[in-house]
C-alpha cells in the first residue's frame, strides 16, 4: 500500500502541472503551486473508521499528504490539537456552539509547526540540504527547529520587531538568523537575493508548495473531531493566508472523498485594522489585494501587507459565502483577556482577533442562532508576554494579604 496518494503539482492560475519528484518553487507564470492527490485511490484504502485507530498526530492523514516514503517524515509529535467547547464565552457572545481549535499546544507553540513538519519532510525527500525563509517569527522558529530535527541547515530573516522569543528559538536551533529593519516583505526580498546567490531552497510562504499541506490538516482534524459533520463557520487570523487556503483545500478534498456532505463552512479571514489588505479587497469585491502601506499591529503574525496567495484566500471567501473582518488591536487584546478570565485559555493576539471577529459577526447577525462556530487560536499566548501589561502588588516577606 502506498504511504501517499500525491499525484502532481498544479498551478491554480494557468493550470500547468509539475511532478512531485523534483524541487519546484513557483509556477513559471509566477503563481504558487498546489498539490493534488489521487483521491479515488486514497478513498479505496482509507476510511474515517480506520482513522480512529491511528496515532494522534497529523501523520494520521499520510495518504493525503505529499511525503511518499515514511522514512522521510520529520516529526516532533505535531497535530491533533484539542477542539474545546467554550461554554462561558459562548454565552457571553450569544453564540450557540463555540469551539476553540487550540494550536498553542503543538511543538514551538504555534500552528506553524504543521507547515514546517510537512514542508521540511518533503524538502528532505527532495534532497534539500539548506533552506532559507523570511518570517514574522513563528514560522521561522518552527522551520529552523524542524530543519535541525532533519539535519538540514537553515537561514532565517525576520523583522527586528518580531516577537523576541522567536529569535531565541531560531538561534538555539543553530540556524543563521538575521534581523531586518523592515517588514516581512523586506525580509522576503533579502531571502530572494540569497536564494539566487547561494542556490538555497526557498521556503518562503507559498514559494514551496508543501507547507500548505501541513496546514491543511487543521481542516481535516476539525472535520474528524466533529464526527465528519462540518461546522457552519470557521474563523482564521489571516496573514499570508496559508492556513485558510489549507483548511479550504482540506474540506474540498473531504467532499471529494465523500466523508462530509452539504455546504462547506463559511470561512472568515480575520485581520487587524492596521494591516487589512484582504478585508479591503473583499469589501471591494476584488479578486486580489493591494499592498497595505505602513502596516502595524500587535498581532505580529498577521502583519502581512501583501500575500502571494491573496487570490486563493479571496476565492475561498467568495466560494464559501464567507467574509473578511478587521479588528482593532485594543479590541483584540480585550478579547484575549476575556478568554483567559472566562475560559482559562491564554491565546495569542492573532487568535484573540479571530474571537473578537466572531463576537462582532454575532452582533451583526452574520452568525445566526443555532450555528456551530470554530475559531482557530493559531498560537500560545505565552509566546507574547509583552501583550499583557500588569502591575502586581509587591509584598515584604512578613506581609499579610489584605483582601
Ligand atoms: C500566531 C499566528 N497566527 C496567524 C498567522 C498567519 O498565518 P497565515 O500565513 O496562515 O495566514 C501567523 C503567521 O505568522 C502566526 O504566527
Ligand atoms: Zn501558472
């Protein structure tokens, strides 16, 4: 039996196809490449029932992932994160069925480990010895550590304002780390030059086709955890948009397999008001976004002024009757506190933005009564210690607590 039913790569813009045995980056037309599978073949050997007996990590879906030889799998135990009902917050927002898909529990503390696990594994299979990538921090941390696990070298470039902990994660992995006085788009240009000069494998968002397959597993897991019944709405904090594109792709593949029925969930791209190119494009009914000047937000992972896959994100929103919402930093941080107080869940600012968007969409009745809503918390709050500003009372050793 085959480990993977991957068939080929294809371009969503010009329909060119490529094989999965050689290293490919973008299509010759400049668009990102997507991975296709022999789903008919996979459906003959895999069923929801069989999944129940598999290990609780994302490799449980290996037939639907691109790594062809199991020996190339590079894993730290990522995936199968909990889908937890939030009863108090649901009541507070007047949403009937509210779940958090908590990605704070994967290695490196963000969902980026999924993309890194699958991306690095496939890179290993393709004989890559050194990769390079620009990052807003979390992806670089994940890729540097998974590269170390694979025995591969990496070069990571991030904005100097990126969360400090992510620098440490990259540095301790032994990767070459560079900080740029600019945005991820500036880091991307520097990586582009290094890739050309030194022949490195470009692991930039969507410039290699396999990261998205790792992120796809969030969609596979949500469906499986709900007993292969789809939720009504999924909210996702969107920067490069890979997670949202991946979830959309997963649900479409599950439909082809016949494991889910009915309409796909309405997908919601959540951004910060300080960087909302997808929201602007969606509001204007456009198919592509425009570069967002002087972007700024505390939710650093979604500070992406122009995403290479913006057209795929917008397609996912239009196809599923979804929408795009921008949230102020102040509102997202209030929501972060509410989640901790009501549910004991310390989410990252990006995740908090998605919860704030759910609240807004219920207020405006875009989310309706009786609906099931899944919010992606893409990372652990503990990766962003600076977002919480506290002044605890200091006590002398002999002091008593005065309540
Ligand atoms: C915590 C967090 N959430 C969300 C995102 C956005 O991810 P995507 O590229 O899938 O839109 C990032 C990206 O850096 C992130 O670090
Ligand atoms: Zn093309």
